[in-house]
C-alpha cells in the first residue's frame, strides 16, 4: 500500500523525491513516467515513449532539508540500492522505498544513513559479527 499523507493527520509530505534512471533506451527514445494498464489495474511505471521498453535499474533522488543535512554540498542524495544492498530493479520497488523514506521523514524517524551504501555497509551482519567477535575475544569469552 502506498503511503498517503492524508492517513497521517493530513500533513503534506515533508520531503520531495523523484524516481529516475541513468539508462537510455536502445532505440534512442526517452524513459518517462506514465500510467500503464495491466489487466484491469493501472499503475505508474517508467517506459520508453517510443518503443515501450523499461529500464533495468532505477535510483531515488532526494534533496534533504537544512535540518536533515546542514552541509549544502551533501543535501542532494541518490539512492540506487534497497536496504539489502540490491539494485532498485523496478519502478514499483523504487516507489515503495521512496514512500518508506517519506513516511519515516514525516514521523521524524528518518536516518538517511541507513539508505546510503557507504553508511549502510557498517550495519551489515558480516561487519557487525566481526566487531562482536573482537569484543568477545578481548573480554576473554571466545570459543573455539
């Protein structure tokens, strides 16, 4: 289900965001956001205006507020991977992630570092496991 600001007390989104792609269609056409019908459902997707092809990867472009990021050089953020580190491979997946980020921002619980690859890497299980093992080893509680 898509996040709707009316469901959160009627406040508008406090963060704008845009779904983009770096790809160009092989036919030379331009990828644009458009409503696509599949069966009796209509949904927003990104397709080539000439041939109807879809891009293989997407990214989310955000512009953070001064409160979220005081440094103006770091306010423009591009997120090309989900929280598991996989490339955003569909418009729907990128849209869900963007709505998740907007919702967290509206609830004042957004930690943008969790969505950025270099910062998110420090929270991965393999990194945390190594740190935990070092702590346990230094405490003398290691097992063989």
